[in-house]
C-alpha cells in the first residue's frame, strides 16, 4: 500500500517529468509548496558577489508570482549562501529583526538549502517560508536534500544557457557594428553557426554558405587545419588558458584571407567541453602589414648588422636586450651570450663602472649624452670609441631603457693626435712654414716665419708672399715658379728676400701644392730654411776656390814655361844652325840656290812649330768662364797639345780609345786644366816608378747621362792607406819643393762643383802584364747646369 509520503514524492516526480528550464523550476516550487504545506517556496540565483539573490521561480499560496531581487544582508538566506542548511521552525523574525521582507510577509518559520554547481560552489538556494510554525521539519529537510541536486543541475544549465545567450547577444550586438564574424560550435552535435558577417568576410552572402562544420573545414587552408584542431584540443583540455589562433581561409575569389580566431569553451558538470563560442576577425590587411613590417624589421636588422657602428639597447636595469653584429664582435660573444647580461658580466670592472656611470647620467638627466672611451677588445687591441647614448621610451613617453651607438674613431684619434703633434712641430720648427690658398694669399705662418722676416703673424696673414720680395729675382723667374707649382709640381730653389727692417736674407725654399678631393690644386705649402749665413759662406768659399784655381793655374805656368822652353830648344837650334850654314856659305861664296831654298824651308817649318806651340799654350792660359758645346775628345787634344811633347820626351806611350762622339755643355778651359793636371801627375808617377815601358791609357765613352773619361797609368798605383786622402787639400806624395798638394784637390773641386760631374780614383790591375796602375775617372753630365752640385 502506497504511503502518503510516497504518493507526494510520486506526484512531485510526475510534475517534473519532461519539464526543463523555467517550466521545471515553476513545477517544482508548486509541487514542493503543496507537498510540505507551506505558504511560500522559491528558487533563487545568487549574484557573483553574493550580495543579492534573484528568484527565478516563486510559488506563493498555490500560485506562481513575479520574481524579485532580494538583498541578502542580515537575512537567513545570507547564511544559506555560505553553504549552510538553515532550519528555523518558528520565531524567525526575532532571529533576523532587520529582514524587513520576512516581517512584511508575516513569516514565522524558514527552511533553506544551498544549491551547488558542479564545482561545489554555491550558486543559488531553495527556500520554504511559512506564516505558522513548521511541524514536519525533518521531512522538509530530507525532501530539499533529495531534490536540491536535480534543481542545482537544472539551475547550472539554465545559468550557463543564460550566460551563453547573454554572451551571444552582447557579442552579436558588439560585432554588429564591427567587421568581425560570430561562430557558435556545439561540440556535442558538431553543429556550427556562422554569422552573416562571418560569411561576408569570405565573399559570400548568408544563404551561400551552410552553417555546418564542413563549411569551416573545407574553406580552411589545409596547412592550418591540424594546428588549429590541436590548439582546440589543448584548450578544452586546459593545457592552455586562451584559445586564439591565426589561420587562412579561402575567399570566394580564390584568394586566401587571414583570420584571427578567438573563442571560449563551456564545460558541463563533468568538466567536458560542450560548446565553443567566438568570433573571427579579418586580419588580411594587418597580416600583410605585419609581414611587411617583418620584412622591414628584417631589412632594418640586416642594415643595422651590416653597419660598422656598434649598436646596443639596454633596459632600465642596464641589462642588454638587443645588439648588432658589430657589438658581438667587439665583445667576442654571440648574440645569445650577450642578451640578458649587464656590463659587469661582459667587461672588466673599470670599464663596466665607466659604462654604468654614463648610463645613469643618461637616465637621470633624461637627455642624449656622448663621450669618448677606450675599450680593450678580446684580442687585446685597444679601440677608441665615440659613444652616443639616449633614452629609450615607450608609447607613453616613459623611459624604459637606453639606446647606444658607438663609432670606432681610433684612426681619427690617431690622425688628430698626429695633427696635434705635427702642429706642435710646426710651431716649434726652426724652418719657416707658410701656407696659402690657391691664389697665393697667406693663411698660416709659423712663429719662425715671423722671427726670420720680422713681420708678425697678423701682418702676414691675408697678404701675398711678395711682401718679402727683394727685387733680386726678376718677375719672369717668379712667373716660372708660379706656373710650375700651379701645375701641381713641387718647386725647390732659393729666394733672396727682404725683412721688415730692410735687411736681406736668403731662404732655401720648397713649395708643395695641396690638392682637394677632385685632385685640383687648392693651396700651397712652403718650407723655407734661412740660409743667409750659408750663402755668404758659400760665396766666400767660391771666391776662395776661384783664387785657388787661379793660383793653381799660375803655379802651373812655371811648368808650362819650362815645357815651352824645352819644346823650343830643338826648333831654335835647327833655325840657328840653318842660319849659320847660310852665313858660312855666303862668306865662302858657296851659296847654292837649291840648298838655300831647302834651308829656308826648314827654318820656316821650325818657325811654324814654334807658332803652334804658342797657340797650344795660349789656349790653356785663356780665361774660359762661358759654357760651350764641345766634344771631350777635342778638349783632350788641346791638353795633349800642351803636355804631349813632355810626355814623348819622357818616353811615355799614349794609348787612346775613344767611343763617344757626343757633345757636352761645360767649361772647356777648366776641363782642360784637370786633364793636364792628371796627365802631368801620371807622367811624374811613371818617371818616379822607374818602370821601363811607360804607358798612359786614355778612354772616352758615352754613358746614359753624359760622358766618362778615364786616365790610367802603369806606375804601380797608389798606396791603399793614402788613396782616400789624395783629394784632400795640401796632401801630396811629392817632395815639398816639387808640389803644393792642391792639384788633385782643385781638380775634384772643378769637376764636382764647377762642372757638375764626379771625379773618382782607384787602382787597376793589368792581368796580362801583372802590373798595377792608378786610374782617374771623370763623369760629366750632358749639361753642366743639370748636374751641378750646389754644396
């Protein structure tokens, strides 16, 4: 037999059969109110902060009435919301005197049970209210306990659906004015809702694409599907907290549209995902910009890495967060090894302290700072950097770090250092230095220039160097100098200038043109050495040399006169004898016309010989200051005409070998004096040596830049311990009564200082004859002025 309780329970269950949602809640509150015989039964939902509760079904004296919002403060429902079952069979208003609702409704008793969601959190409550004392307390509590689970499941589902509806409504409302498309995926049925805007992003109208999972699958790029589904699985398995992914979908026109998909899952009481709702955003334009930005960033990175400048970025804690390849090379570490480190982990303490001090200054002073710094590279080389540091700011203008740019200026430093040293040298140089522009206007003079000229720096700058012109050098010569240097050539020569006080001074000058980047002359630099005293000494020396040459020539006159006397003896004897014979024939009356003619002719021939001898010696004594174009062979013949007889009389054989034929421009009389001097020395050496076969070898040969004359003898040579002294003044191997010791000294002076040539001596070994002789070699330039030595 069915009891009353069983019947009541059966009625409740029957009332709940096939009902859900709001109908379920209304049926159960009516059934429970009737079963337990109370005035009111309601089911309420708590807000997130448990401040208010909102009834979702309220049975009042057998009827469903309107729902209301109920403030939980100072009510028994507040205790129930703390997950407690509350049962007050009478006097409820005395226990909760501030609950005005209970007082207004004249409530005497109260029973409330919390409703928990699948995670055990209180989300609502079921409450029974009565205007009289409740008699069946235990039954009611048991009944609430039995049905609270079923009510909680339905309430959680209702809350979830309401949340979904609200979310979807808000989402659709939000997306209605945007470009995003909504999607709603039922994971239990695999049904998929796609909003019209979603389809529009792919170029379709709403009715052109069906709301099916296959629509999404078939239009998604094959390369992206697997990754998307993997991310969905990870999200619903709680491996990731947010579902967000960028992928490609095919547009109606065949192109690919970049989509940013976001979604949120709903889970049932068993924590199984039952639904995902989200939206898609067309990211094609931004993705294109992103790709272009990536390309630009890559390009920028490549550019930064390709520059030689060191570039680095530090955060506000002075930790390296970025750097280029040049910085990596400078510290000898990879990009990975640098990022995340500070200066103390990369450099020695002294260097790191310096960097840190500068970094703090940049941030504290909030401005760009630059400084020079020496840094030692890993290979030990020291590099001088110019480093510029500035603050790094975010979009809001807040300082978030430092950006640094370092340039290797080691070479510039060295150059500047050299320039400083050079400038110091110029300022202290004993040489006058003058710099002008391309028009010859003075731009710089060093102190020595003022010392020598008497003009101050201010008096010279802006002037033309002609301010020092003395008039000694004519305008034509100045013009030649200007043409020479303005063509880009270096000029060297001497200037005779006039100082501010009117005194004359000489300067040995070298003028160098300077050039601009287009290799055009843009100015001139003159280096001038004051040589006034040197010029005077040189002139004195030249005068002394002229005197010594004249003295040497006069000293040779005695020998020449002796030679003349010797050469005239035989012709005079022949003439005297012929004249005596004629006189004897006349006295004896034995004059024979034929014999007389023969005798007269002999007298004439001997007289001609005397005349020739006079001509030869006159050539030697005649002054020869002018330059002449001559054949060296002809000069030798003139010299031989003077000394030849003396050589023959001493049984000296002259062996000549001439292979020249080239004329030279020189002073022939001075060359003749040297040849006679060397031949005379050879003659005396041969006589003194006692060698039987006395020989002098003469050769004249053309060389690349002139002519070479060699005079050798076989007199045994010059002793090695004195051969380097024979050109010294007053050095002689002869008896003091025989020579002055000036002959060879003057010969060398004439050749090297007057004729611009070279005079050398050495001993020669004749292998065929096993003898030794002294050789004198004279090298003369084609033009005396081009080879002249000015020392």
